[in-house]
C-alpha cells in the first residue's frame, strides 16, 4: 500500500502553533512523521504543543508575526538551525467583532497585521532562494467569513478575503519555483472563538439553532481542519494550487 500522506524527513513551519487549528495541525503532521518547527508568541503555550508532538527533532521559536520587521530574521534563524524548509502552515490570526461605526483604522491595522501582513511577509521571506526545498507546500487558514458576510466582522472577513485573493496570485508566481500554495476555510470551529460565541448567545438561542441548520454536519472540530491541511500539504495534493478548500460542515452549500 502506498502512503500518500507521509512527511518523513520534511521540515514544516507551523505559525500559530500554540492553540486551536495550528496546534492540531502540528500534532497531526508530527504523527505523519514530519519535523515540526513551531512559531507563536507565548513560550508556555509552545512548550505545551511541543509536549503533544510525536517523534523527535522538533523546535519552537517565539515571535509576534504582527510585527513584520522580525520575520526576515526569524526565517533566517530557522533555516540556519534546521536547513531549508519543506512546508508552511500559517494559522496565526486574530478576530474582533465591531460594528462599522466603531471600526477605527487602528483596529483594522491590528487585525490585518497578523492575519494578512504577517502571512504575506512570512511567505515572501520563506520563498527566497536557499530557504526552501523543491516541492514546498504552503497552506493558510482562511475562513468562510471570506465569502459569507456577517454584521460586525468587517475586519476579520476582509483580512481573510485578502488572504484568499492574494493566494490565487501568489500561486501563479511561485509555480515556477515548484511551490504550491492553498487555503482552507473552516466554518464555526470548536476553538476559543466558538466558546466565546456560546458564552454570548447560548446553545438554546435562535442564533445557534439557525447556524446549525445551515452548518448541518455540526460544529467543525479542529481535527477536521488539520486533516484537510495535512492532505493539502502532502504529495497526494501535488497538482492542487491556488484554491480555497471549505471545511464547513455544509455551510456554503446552502
């Protein structure tokens, strides 16, 4: 039997690895024999993720990717320590809910700084000569919010739509280097964001009932998203680039 999802000998950077989808992705890829290079702001959370990984040779680096000035040095340090990179999972991100009248330029900049600017700069620096191996694959975590609007989510939806739109362009530029890049777009997923939603609306609310009628397979688990990321990172997805893959429990089929 051919194992199409095998990351033996592959060095994969996971940005936003301290929790949620990023953490689940790092654990899943380590179980598929990948060498994980974890990036996030909090060292205690990175140590927590590190302890969940299988295999050996994993590393972590503390960095705030909203500060794009540090990314060149970060990637340079990673490559110096670990060698050229085979993959990137970009799961770093923030969300904020503000009505338009409260959406100041400062709030917009804060959201875009990590969700979009940090992503673009990480990809730009990682795809420089000598920093990646042929066949490198990149997957960013987007959201169905990039396609489905909701009041109060201008900044978050806008940043994710920017990621999806840019990836379609980047895919064409990086094809000549043998690099594929895609995004996954989860619907409401059981993360801290979901817990905040439940705390605000409650499981008995009409808002939650209406969401489940549309997201009819139920709330997305982080493992579901990690599985999709693992596929797109693998040789099984060799001919897939420039797409956004929904992982949404049926949300966008309605």
